[in-house]
C-alpha cells in the first residue's frame, strides 16, 4: 500500500515551516486534549492552546502567514493554528447536532504525534521490562497449567524477546549516534551538556541501569529457560497446546506444533546468546563513548588557543619544577608575573609533627588459625540459627499478614536492620516446600524509612477462612 494513500501529502509541511516549533507544541497540546476528552470541542482546544502556548504565540513571527482580520489577537492566532492543522490534514473539524464545532484526530495523526512526544520526552517514557514480563507470564502460566494462558504466555514471550533484541540493537545504534555527535562537538559545555543532561537520562537512567538491575537478563534467564525446557520435555503439555490451537484456529495440528516448538526454541536460543551477542557489545560501546567523552574534554581544554587556553598552558609550565625557570625567562620580557601568597586562619598554626613510637612488647597471636576460624564459624552459625531461623522468618511474615491473606511491602514498616534482614530472608525461604507463603514481585521499589526494598506481595499458600 502506498503511504500517501493514507497520509495527506502536505501533512509534514508545518513541521518544516518557520514556526515549526510552535506547530509541534500545538500538536502536543492537541495530544493532551485527546487524552483528556472523548469529544474535543474546538473552543476548549483554543482555550488550552492560549493557556499553554501564550508566550510562544506572542513571540512567533506570522509575517509570512495569511491571517484573517479576526485572527490578529491571541485567541485569533490560536484559531489560526487550528486552521493550519486542519489544512495540513492533522485534524478534522465538524459541526455536530448541538451546533458546536468538534475536533477529530485521525488514527495516523494520533500515532505520529505520540511518536513525536515520545522522542521529545525520551526520559519520561516507561522503562522497558521485557525480561521480567517474559518470566512473570511464563511462571504464572506454568503454575496454573491453563492451556489458553500457556499459549498466550508463549506468544507474548516470543514477542517480548524479539522486542528486547530490537531494543538492544536500537540502544547500540543510539550510543554510536552520541559518539558521532561527540566528534562534531567543539565546545566543552556542549560535550558536558550532551553527556550529563541528555545521555545519562536517555541512555543510562532509562535503559542501561534498568537492564542491569530491575530487568536483568542474568537474573531471569535461567528461570525462563527452565520453564520452557520443562514444557518441551513434557510431551503431553505440547500436545494439549497443539490440540487447543488447532481447534480454535481450525489449523493443521502439525503446523501448530512447528509454530510452538519454533517459538520455544527461539526464546531459549536468544537468551543463551543475548549477553554475549548484544549486552556485552552494548557495554563495550558505552565504555568507548565514556572514554571518548573524557578524551574529548581533555583535548578541547588542552588545545584551546584562546587567551584562556594560553594562560592555562603557561600556568601548567610554571608549576612544573623542570620547566618553570625556562618558561619564566621566555615570558619575562612580555609581561610581569608575581608570586602571590596570603595568610588565612589556617596559616596561623604549626603543623603537628609525627612522634616516633617507642617499641614495646610484641602482641603474640596464636598460630592455630584453623581452630580460630572453626570456632568463629560455629558461633556465627549459632547466631544465624537462633535469630534468623526459618521458623523466625515464618513468624515474621505471619506477623506482617496479621490474619490477612496477602499484604504488599508498601503497607508494612521496616523498623530496623533485623526487620530488613528478615525481609531479605523471607524471599530466600519463600520457595521452600514447607513455606506457608508465596511472594509475587511487582515492578519498582519501596522506600521504607532508611531502607529500600522491592515492591512485592506476600500471599498465604492456604487462605484464612
């Protein structure tokens, strides 16, 4: 299908005009109105544009635009902006039964504006969590053993795995882009702004850090593969999925089987090589970019031929004992340099001189370190078994639940280090067969007093009636 069979041919004309910044901001206001209202009144949209873009409209140059006589005021220019969006094909304006004008946003228009908004506000977009989502959906399906849920989890996992690979490829190319931009940057402030204000937020905080901590491949890789390999071994499981799919889609069972096996092997194989093939390469690219940034700043500073740069070079040479005398001889005929010193409150004291300690009798240590280590280990095990035993951890969780069937970590209070350690150990002991509770992890963390713990939900294995 030809693209401009769907899009108006002059759709992007306003984004290449003199007031392109104003038009983009107007589209963002339209996006806000779309998300707030089912029916967008033209009058309400005008009010939103005036309220949010008053400063931009006031300083915009409309000399090349054909404004009507009634479009010279602030409100009139807002009407003009809507008229331009309509003529370019971004919106439709219709009069409905109440004789009021309403703005309609076509589907292609909404998707393009949302994409522009995501690009402009990259740091505000949601961090991807493809790895955790894959693990979570497969784990739930494996526990319920509901055929429909297993098919859905498998399809979603294959899609998320593909998107994870695409995201890592995009990340790799994004870092390469920043590296290329670094080559063309000749100002220190621009390098620092690009690295700390843009790169750190868009790449490190939004993608790299979650990929290492919250959505960690090493953390969830093995559990994902264990679940899928278990499904492969259990022939009855695959047969049930094939039977369900072939009936629901009226498709050849053998074709369904091939599709299922292909997706399972794709996910397993992708996670086998994703660290080596993608994450390692991304880390190398990030390290290269960080090193290049430091080298670029150092190069710009040292190669600065301005008065400031020359002064820095001279001061460096004067501070070097080997070159200071020769440098002073060369510049003494050009300008005078004085040695300046000052007295401060720190100058009015005598530095304490170290006193040599007299040799005293030596402290004799026992040579039998093996016995000492064994006793220390024994005492440590006794403390752990008494204070942080499985029984005490189970009692701690029971006290948190207080007769409830479930409770979230954002509802509990961590009072001291003991509570914090109990919380960590409860995660370790939750998978024991004798444990009376399960733990379901959610996205994010909870700040509880001086402690930061994962957002998770404690659930009893057997509900309290």
